[in-house]
C-alpha cells in the first residue's frame, strides 16, 4: 500500500507548473490524464505520477476516462 505524501505535491512542468497537483486534477482532469498518458511523468517524477493517479480516481468524470489504465 502506498501512502500519499502529506506535503503538498505540485505540478512539475507545463501550463500548471507550480500548481497544487490535487487542485489541478480536480480543475482540469483532462489535462491531468494527458500528463499521465503522454509525458514521461512516471519516469522523471514517479511520486507526482502516482499521486496524480490517486487524485484522479476521486474525480467522478475522470474515473470513466481512466479505463485505459
């Protein structure tokens, strides 16, 4: 079981650089899903990748889009 880091994780690049990762996932889940699929987020920022994936599972409209995962 992975425990989410209690310190606020921020978006490490892109148009939401510096934003709170959870807030960005809730505000723009489409962009968050793009980050998971189309970038090297997983290899360069594994903590951010797994946190973002966790946050998206809590966003109702994103859950249906996550069937690819």
